[in-house]
């Protein structure tokens, strides 16, 4: 059974979804103010690996990943560019999905945008006001921390010493509050041209934290299985989400909290000022490939810190190339009928070790070790001519299972060859229609050299391998 470290309990726990056979999770997605950097995509790929592994375990998965398309930074950037919020973020939303797809991530079931859920946020804030968890000050609305005794249960921070007016401020919103710890749910406009919405609670715009509470509960219910995000979001963002959501509903919000560790660059925090800040697109421009970037970003378990170096990424390029070459060699190997019992056992052991690693808090390092152990065993068998037909099928099925989670082996070369063959057959048919029988015969001979036999039938051309 899958075991994950639950930030809420601080312990490794068996993952038991609320509804047997189903799993629902929310992942705090990107703030679309710029192109995604490799730290962003480390978390995105970790969420993708979890989604894929839950499906691997036979669960029916519903995943929600939000896009934060309004916050102070976006507002400032849009104003500086002389654009509306939608105009400014459109470029980065498009780029994010392009990069997301290129990195081999499966699209979430729902990807809500904050600006499209303002009404839901206003409704949630109204509920908090009615239960005295929220109060108004100068037309803005704040969450009253003292109204929620469990505040701090996720981050394990003791807030007892943070008294109103104290020097340790939890939130830096520039609005008047009862208590320095309180955070903004709804911000009244401070300038005439500042983006805002007219709602049931007045004119203004949402605070960042309320966005995720409203969107997650809209699509997953007031209590759901898993909440994911980077470790930097534990406090204050996720702590505030719990306070808002549980304050409004009186129910447990998310049952498991799974957080991804930071990515460092050459041992240092990534920042533009240090010159070590890399977007996915920066790495592509430097000549690296998406599969290698994906492999590198998933090569260390998501709850362990990952150190980015260009040498490590170059190593990932070689590893991915070798994995893809391995798959092709297994597919194209000429085998005798039968089974090599030793190799069959190695294949089953690799599948078991892979699953055991993934079950242990998504330990991708152990899972990858199982994959590489199998490639060594099979390569030895190939060199000795000891791969049999049954082994070939079992190994290819194992690769398919591994790749349903990792997605690093790439498209089967056999499938690629099938597509190429079909194009040649289509070209031959066109040549015959043009009465260019010389070209048609050339294509037939070329296919025959590749062990492809064509059969002209009344229903069209069929082909098969020798």
C-alpha cells in the first residue's frame, strides 16, 4: 500500500482514500506572472508522478490544479505593461501549458483560474463573516486568527507570542487589522484603476489564500483526500487555507498534506540576482531536451532536496538516451520461442522493487534503481542471445508499466516504425493510382527488406511482419 509523509501528522501514513477505489487531490499550481522555472516544474512533475502512480495502483483519480492569475505581482506587471490582467497573463498561461505538455505531464481533470471563481470566493468569505471568523476594516475583510484555535497545526508554529501590534508580523498586507497575525481575505481597491470585482461582499479583489480554498472545495468537496504543493507553501498559504476552509465548514479540509522540497542550483537558492535562475525554456535554448529535464527533476524523491547542476542534466540526457535505446533493442531482438526463467524472475523482481520504492513515500530513486537493474540483466541476456520470446513480451510489458508512471522511455520505436511503414504504404498506393508502377515496386521491395509483407486484397492493402 502507498505510504506518504503527511505534513499534518508529521508521520508516514498509509494512504487510504475517503471512497474506496477513488482518489481526489488538489495541487497548488503556478502563479502565471512569468515563464515557469525549473523549481516550479519540479513540483509540477512530482504532482504528475503522484497522479500517475495513483492510477497505476488502480484508483480512479480526480485532480485539480489551479492557475493563480491575479495577485499583487501580476497587477503591478500588467499595469507596467499597460495591459489588463487577462491580456498580461494570456502569454504565460499559454507558455505554461506548452511546457507542461512538453515535459510529459498529464493534464489535470480541472485547471481553474482564480479570476473565473471570484463569486465562489465571495460566498466563502460571507460564510466566514457569518461565523465571526472574518471582520471588516476600511472595506477590506480579514480572517481573525484568534477565532480558530487550531491555527498552526500544519506548520507546527506556536503563535502564542505573536500579539497584536507585535514586531513579528505574519502577513504584510498594507491594510489596518485587529491583530498583526490576521490575513486579508478581500482587499478593497486603493487606486482608481486597480483591478477589482463587484460582488455580494462589496467591490475589491481576493487575497491569495482564499482562492485555493474556494476552488478546491468547488471541485472536490468540502473534505477531500490530498493537498499537494511546495514546502514553501506550508506557511502561511496552506495554514491559512485550513483556517478558512475549516472555519467555514466545520469539517476537516484535506486529510493528507504532501509537500515537495526545494530545488537548489549548485547548492544555492535559485534567484535572478545570483544569475542562477533558469526557466524550462532557458534549458531548452541551451540544447537540453524535455525528456532529460523530466528525468532529472524526478530522479530524486519529491520530499528530498534536489541540487541542479548542468553536469547532472547532461548525465540525464545520456541516461534517457540509453533507456530509449534499450527499449528499441528489446523490441527489435530476434528471439527463439520459450522462456529464460532467470530473466523472467528478474523482470518480476524489478516490478516488485519498483512498486515497493514508489509505495515508500514516492521514492523515485529506488524505483529508478529497479528499472536500471532490469536493463543490466536484459542487456546481458541480449549479448548472450539468451532473450526468449516470452521474456521479450514480459520485459516490454514491464517497461510499459514503469513508463505509465515515469514517462521517460518515450514512444515505442515499434509504434514509430508502424507509422513510418503506413506512410510508405500510402505513398505506394498513390504511385499506383498515378500508374507509377516503378515507384510502387521500389516501395514494395524496400518494405520487403524490412521484413514487411504486403497483401493486396479487395478491401485494400494489408501488411504484416515476417
